[in-house]
C-alpha cells in the first residue's frame, strides 16, 4: 500500500489503523473458505470515518471490505483483492429502543443477540434469529439478509428493517426508508441494500422494527421412519391451518452426529426428526399441536413427542443448535450449503441428496429450516485430499443444479459471496445477471465496494474451495 | 405517431391496437388528477407482446405507460408524455394455485379480489387487501406496492411476492426470485421492482406467497372524545402484547360523512373512532380484545363496543369501506394523501392537520390505517376555484413537510407517481435522489418506461393538481 494512503488513514484512525501482518491475518478468513490477507484494516466508529475512508478508496481505487464478526458462510467479508478491511465489530455504541414506535436503532457492530435481549425486556421481539446470533453483528445480518429458524412464520432480516443510513461508493451519506413500516417514496433502496453483501453501499445505521413478543411457545418432535415422508410432512403441516413459528429438520446423519457429541437420548434409528414450535396464547398452543398431529396421521405419521415443560422444550432446541458444533468437532472441514426448494419439492431434494451422497461417496449431513424449504446439506471433507475435494465440488454443483431445476435457489440465507458466484448464471441467466451488474456499475463504477463477490469473474466455474 | 410505428404495432396487436381518439380518451385518467391522452393503446396478452412493443419503443424512443385498472391515487399510469399506454387489464388468463407450495402464479391483469377468493377456497390467504381490491389488478398492486387495512399485522404487497417475470427496457425477459420464500441469490430485484411504479421494468407474471387463513376474526369499535387521545391509543394498543390484524381510524368529519351517506347510527359527536380487528383462534380473540380494553383503560378510554356477531362485525367494516364513496358523492373533488408517521407521532400529526385545516379554511377529512401510522388526510375541493386550489396546494405541502419532520414519509402506500414527485427532494435529499436516479438511468437509459413519474422534472415545486 502506498505511503500516502497509509498516512491519510493514519490521520483518521491512529491506533485503529492496523498495519502489522499478525494483526491483519486475523482479518483474512470467515466461516467459509479461503484466506486473503488485507493490506490494511481500519476499525470504524462513525459514519464520518466510513465516508473519509471511502473517499480515499475512491481516489486511489482501492477495494474496501466491510466486516462484522466474520461468521459469514459464503465468503462475504473476505478481502479477495487485498485492499482495506473495514472492521465494524467495535462500533457497538448505538442500541436505542423506541418502544412506542416499535423500533430499535442500531450501529452496525451491535450483536444480534443484544438486540433480542433489549427488545424482550420491553415484551417485544426482533424476529430474525440467525443461529450465530450470540456472536454475529447486525451489520453482517443486514449485508447478507440473514435468516434463522423463525423465518417460517416471521420472515428474515429484510422484513424487519425499515430504514438505513448508508455511505455510497462516492462517499455520500444517504438515508433510505425511515421510521415507518410503510414507505413507498421512490425505489426501495432499503431492501435493495440489505442482502447486497456490501457491494452497493456501506450501512452505518439501521432502524429495525419490532413486534409484540408471543406469549408462549410449545414444541413437538416428530420422528420419521423414512426421509421421503419427512419431506412430505412439511407441506402437510404448513397447509393444515396453523402457522408454526419454527420447523426444523435433521436427517439420520445429523441426529447421530448430535448424539455422538452430546448424548441427548435421541432416536438414532430414525430416518429424520422434525422439530415444530408453535407460539402465541398458551391456551391455543396444545390445540394447534393437535391440528398438526391430525394432519400427520393422515399421511401415516404418528410418532409425535410433545415437550411437556420448558426444560424439555429447551432440550429439544438444544438438539438443533448442536448440529453445527457436532459436525465441526468431527475434525474434518465443514462445507455448509443452503440450497432452497419449493415446499412440495423437499422430498425430491432429499432423495437427490441421498443419491449424490452415494454417487460421490461423501459424508453429507442434511438439516435445515424445513418450513422454508431451506435445507443445509453439509459436507464433511478432508481439504488435503485433492481427489475428495474434487468429488465435493461435483456433488455441490449437482445439488445446486437440482435445486434450480426444482424451481429453487442456490442460496436461501447464506448469500453468494465468493462461494457460489460461479453458479449465478445457472440461476439468473445472462440477461438477469446483466440487470444486476448494471445496478452495481451504476452505484459503484470503480468497483471499490467488496469486489470479487456475487458476480462470477473470468474462468470461475466451480465451487470456490481452494481460492486461498 | 409515425406511420411505421403504427404499422409495426398493428401487425402484433390488430384489433387490440387502439387508435381512435374516443378509445384513447378512456386511457387518459386514473383516480388522481390530470388528463393525458396517449397516442396509442395496446392491449397486451403475453410477455412476447410486451417484449415486441418495448423493442419498438426502444427503437423509436417512445414512452410506454403500463396500466391496470387505473385505480392509482398518485398518477401512476398517466401517459404524461403521450406515447403508448400498455393496457394489462385484459390479461387475466393466468391464475394458478399450488396449495402444497403455498403459492399462486398470476398474470398482471388478474383482479386482486379474484386472488383472495381462490386462496380462501383452499383455506389460505393472500394478505394484501387494498380497498380497491374488487376492481384493481395485481399488476397495479405490484407497480405501486399496494397496502391495505391488514398491513398492520401482515404487511404489504411486497411482503407476499417471491418471484417475478419482467421485461426490461432493453426488451429482455428476465426472472427474479423464484418459488421459494427465501432467496438471497444476488440483488433482490423482486423487491426493487415492486413499488418502482413501472419505471424499471414491466412485470408480466408474479409468484405470490400464501399463508394459512386465520380461523376467525373479532372487531371492536373504540369511541374517543378527543383526537389526541385517539392518536395516543394506537401505540398503547400495539404495545399491549397482541397484534391486531386491522386498526383503522376515522375522525369526526369522516364519521359524519359516512353517517350522512349511509345512516349507520354512528356516534356523530365522537372526535374519532378506531376499528380494531383481531384474528386467530376463536377462543383467544375475546381474551385479546380484553387485553386491548385494559390497555385503553390505562389512558382513560372506556367506550369500547365489541361486535357480538358476524353481522355486526361486517357492519363496522362497512363503515370504513364507505368513507371514500361518502366523500366522493359530496360533489367536490377528492384529494387523497397518505403521509405516514412513526406510531408515537400520530397524535402530533392529527393536531397539525387540524391546525392546517383551520389555517387554510379547508374541508379535510382524516381516516386511515392507524396501526401503520398511515393516515389518509383527504381534502374535498372545488377544482374550478383557483384560489381554493392554491390553498389546497399550500396545505398539502405543509402536511408533507410535517410528516417528514416527524420522521415519516410522503407516501405510505399510494406511491409518488405524478402527484408527489415535487416533494421527493424534501424527503430523500439530493444524494438520495441521485442514488435512485442512477438506478433508473442504468436500467432504462432512454427513459422509455413510464417517464415523468417519481422524479421531479425541472421547475416542479408543488402538488400537481392542474397538470391536465
């Protein structure tokens, strides 16, 4: 990096400009793959600092890579072209609730879990609940449009953001949306920017909407003898007339991984389990679970275990939370996908993943947000085994292509990042990609905001496993 | 219009190309103001026809104005620069439900009410319910991101669209989103296009998501002695722990207009009434209304009348539905605004509107979607009285500016169109407007898609009342 740039940044950030390689290495990875060491890191604490940095980046055409807690599963914050990592994790100062307006205003570094706690203190709820909520930042959630188990009833991050403050690629500070849930004043820049993975603007503040916290929850575990019926049961439950607040599936492989890891007395022989939560008035919840039970009986499923108290309920949700840690500790590298399909196609997707698993002789675990059709086929692989990595790449490609064939999508909630950009064309086509690129080019003509993400670069054809 | 263009369109549309002035006049207005006669009208029935028309418009740089049922309150479909009106109202052929996937696919001319009926036949619900649903088209709802009373709990049109087929300004056919609720594959073009008022692309098909139809509803009418307390009660109800499915307010003026019109035995002396609907399990509904009653008692409001049967309930909602017709029949011209403010600011907004009403000596009726902060101050005026029209213009400007000052927005659900474009700068600022314009320019470089909407043109400073 040129000395003049370092001097300029030094003036703004002083000890919050990180130059030493050992410091920069900490900013070279996320929860996906590849290692890319940035040239510099700045720890931003204000919109003004973001603006000044963008001005410098614009002047010298240097890439900026915004980064929260680096829990991204798609390579979102990876500085693939060097440049400056903009660390938002220290900017936690703003967390203001306006209970009468049902809104919260936050700075980008605030942890999602802290937002949950503050809202709940007022008997309100911030609905999006990515599994990483205890460590991830809201800024990252906004960039990637994070999901979570409650998505089936309550939607995703985008559905709870009504206003943003954003620094544009030209260094201008703009506000999108506002403090009202309804707003049709021109284009919906709020929803365009959320999920744009930091490629169209840098979010410096968000206004989130809250809803009343449901009075109570109840949870049941449904146990299946075959995976196909488990898949079929999802549409069945969702069309029975109740709206589950969570609906998560674990296949046999996931169940056994969790059981190995935590010994929770789970049914090791089951082909799959589905955890269903309903929420609302405590009187109605047993009735709603009865409606679900009846619907399941109609397709021959009768093994439904209802948690009888809060302790049992928490234990059931513990099972879902432990899937990822259980897989991680197995020593191999974990490749988490989130191909998503229409509800009625879930059984077909399960069948296909099973075929792919056998065809390529891979260790594939399937779990995910069943109620959204958002599955997380997760592959454990030894990254040093080049031949196996090749098989993984072919397998993932087949999963993606089949999801698209079924009318589904490459990514339900993790984002495209570096991981899936090679497959964008398959889903959106040349003209669709051109439409997206035209927006990017118009808003970031010098390509300084998180370059190397979302759009495939020349020659990229496969899953990016070995880009480090 | 040049002969070569007419010949080209004639080949495609034959008797569906309307050239006669008496036919074209029918396409010159909507439910807002101004009359603009298009040069030609084409009645489209397929994406291919849309593409071919766009190719011609692109070649000869002619504006295209998409139009549904022309119920727009903001001038959305008005052909302000002549050119071609693209009439979608005949394209009603596609209305396909996939109950297991909880989705419906529609062509743009389908009436919103027909979507409601089809979904309900399967015990499902398409939630957005603009007041014009018996006549408006889904295409218009998509273009304007239509709202409706159920917005307070269920959101607006945008929240129920998961995929679009769109013809771009270059005549390409692209698909955005898909058939899954979750999708983060690149930019969210679906949500960018919805509410973009036909200025970024022409929607030729939509995939809508459905939710289970709530089992039952109950409604109460709350009667207020003063408007300020009515405003305060809105936050109070929404933070009491229940989620009303509708929450509509009518001020004294509205109440009396409806009473004059339909004699429903309404409390003429009340400063305002609020209609609150709760939905869900029939056992819980009385409990939820009791929670609301208790919350209202805490601020000294005790006049709450609960509809005791379906007939009474329907009668209450009839009151809300009759507001617009009651105002229209008064003989004067109706100017409907939809300035929207944060919930806690509703009392201030009511106070201000009252001041403005007195200051300019105008007949202003206020009603609207209280639970969203989405008010519809509506002015009855004699358009032939130039002096009064001027007062209306000043009054509307003050309402807009105050809404923005309170952290609100110019438009909650009607759109900007021609009516409010002069005020865009006040809300989004120069840099915000430039950001929006950059998107427009990138996606429609020749400005052929619904030109003259959203963005202020040179010299436009006031409400467009006399643009005809």
